[in-house]
C-alpha cells in the first residue's frame, strides 16, 4: 500500500493503520493515536515492532524525523494508566536503526504536557538533562536489548506512573531518517521476599580530552550506605576506547569488576551473587579516550562530545 506509488506510505501513517487493525479495525470511534497523522515520516526500512508482553505494558516513542547529516535528541513526557502498583522483572527495548541511546526516566512532572516533543538544544542542555526529580528506569544503547532481572528483584511503578522518554538519533545519510522506540515492561507479582531494585547512574562531567592525543580519565564514586550491585554497564561516545571499573575499599580493593572495549555496544554484566559494597566503599572508573580531532573535547550531549557514565542496578 499504496499500489503503484513512487514513495512508500509514511511510517507514522503505517503505524496509525497498525494500531487501528490491532484494535479490531472498527468503522467508528477512535482507537489509534491521532498524533501519528501529523507531518509524514517516510521510511523504507522493514522495522517490525515487538509483540506486547503477555503480562505488562508496551510503551513507545512514536516515529519522528531526523534531518539529513544531523542528529536529534528528543524528550516526550507520558503516563501509563495503571491503577495499581506494577512490578517490572524484565524489559525489552527495540529501536529503529541509527539510535545513539534511549533512556526511560521515571518522572512525576506537573510542568510538562503529555505527548509534546521537546527537542534538546545542544547549546543549552541543562534544562532537560539535569531535571533533579527524574530517575533512570531503563535504557539501551543497542538497537535491540532484553534484560531479565534476578528472580527475586523487581523495579516498582506507582499507579499512573509518569515517564520521560529520551531518544537520541544520529543520521549520517543525505536523506531524512526515522526514529522510533518500543519498550516492553514485563511485570510480575510481588511477595514478602521480593527485593526492590534501584538504578545506578553515576555521571562524571569534569574531564578534559586534549586534541590529538589519548587521555586516561579516572574518577571514583563512594557511597555512604551499603548496597548489593547486581548489574553494571557503561556509557561513552565514539572516542571511548576502553572502560574499566575497579572496586574501592574493603578486602577486594582494586579488583577489576567490569571491562568494555566497544563503546557503541557496551555489555551489561550481571553478578550472581551480587557484589556487596559496605558504606564507605565504591568503585573507580578508568576510561581511555582517543581524541583524534583538532579540538579539545569535554562533557557534552552531542555525538561529537563525550561522556563518562557508570550504569547499573542494585538493591539495599
């Protein structure tokens, strides 16, 4: 569809039709998101959305356009319609090609309009990226990601939970590309023995990468409370060559616990049993960057800037 057309049907129009069919293709009423009928987003790829979870909720960032030879990072606020608390024990993320990252934040915003797309301004990013009340929930840097939490751990969601969807795409092509993200949150029941997972999101901003040289950045995070870390991952941009994490404090001080040499496909390392950190203990990130460019590089939100982030989950 449509037959004998030079151009394919816009991907957001196809998504509107898909939603209509899934809901029984009724002749009357509104069963699909009418915002999909806005400006057409044309895509020639064969992106197939994941099936919704048998128990849980499916969320999405609807299709949006990325101009040729450019990048675009957006935020969209929304809520789910759960009347009871939900307990997530697995999440799946699937994105159209070209994604730099996707993050789903828990956010109880009262100052944002649901469904409104907010474009991140790289020259003044503070208003969006430093919202104090926003908390990392799940995320991915790879196009397809599926993570199962330990059997006795859940990520809780409050009734009518608010989310801020953050999607960043880079388009190196000379034609318009399309961004889109699906998120499946698989849920389970909570018992007396269930542990509540909490996010690790430790971000170091104060580094400098001089032009035309390699630089090793070291930074240490120590917490004043005990915790059991059961997953760790990392995040840099394209000039990150290696990312190592070492324990700090205790009898295992200096032990290497995480290592990554592939910046755009960072592994998620699960620890069974989890790593126990007492109050006053933590970890040190040792990150090697190769800045081959003609300018010094610091922290920033574009793909030409850099980041140094430790990501993961723990329970108390």
